[in-house]
C-alpha cells in the first residue's frame, strides 16, 4: 500500500500490545486457575471460571475496543507525530476494536484449554487462524479497489471468529469425555 500505511500498521501494533494486556492477563490467570482446580478434581469450578472470565473480560474488551475505535488517533500519537500515519493507524485500530471484543472470549478459552493441558489444540487453532484464515482473508481483501487499513485490519477479527468457533467445538468435544 505504501510507506505511510506500513508505518501506520507498526504504530497500530504498538497500541494493540497495550490494548491486549487485559485479555492476556485473563488468559494467564484462567490457565493457572483451571490447572489448579482440575488438579484438585474441581472440574465444574474450572468451567465456571471460564464463563465468568468471558463475561468480565468482555466488559474489559468493550472498554479497550472503545479506546481503540474512538480514541485510536490519540493512542497512535504516542508513537508518531506524523498526521498521515496517525490517521491511517486509527483506521486500522477501528477494525482492531472489533477484535478487542472477540479476543476477550478467545483468550479466556485459550487459558482454559492451556489449564486443561490441551496445548496442542491451542497451537493448532492459532496456526489455523493465522495461516489458513487471516492471511488468505487479508490477501482476498487487498484485491479490492480503494481499500484502507480498516479493511485490511478486518482480517484479524475474521480469524478470531473462526478460532472462537473452533474453541466452542473443542469445548463440546472435551466436556463430553
């Protein structure tokens, strides 16, 4: 797309790291909590932790998504003073705002599965999301005319939706056993 867009994605990714801190904390906390409770044979408590985690992480995701969507330009300005880069970065962050809501759910599932020692599944759903969904989606989107970084950024929430679906399927399979 160009140098400005490339710089804007770099700036936006720095902002995204900040925005994902809460979801990452949920993932790590749920993983430890589930592992401890499963080790103690308290499987129902682990399931409750997953769903309470999703509910509360989603609230945090609304806050982080709102910051990204409405004030992404101000957040981007911490990392760049070039107006074109800030505007393009905010465009990307608007798509990422959607993902803030979705990763609140996904990261809780990832923490749950890690705590249940289902790490191979966690790796596989991550690989599927990145290489079989996100990259092809972005490539497909890039073929349209007059696309912006918002459009390119939609590859991330598209991937996250598929990963959540994989987690729901895995959850049903694993809880039946």
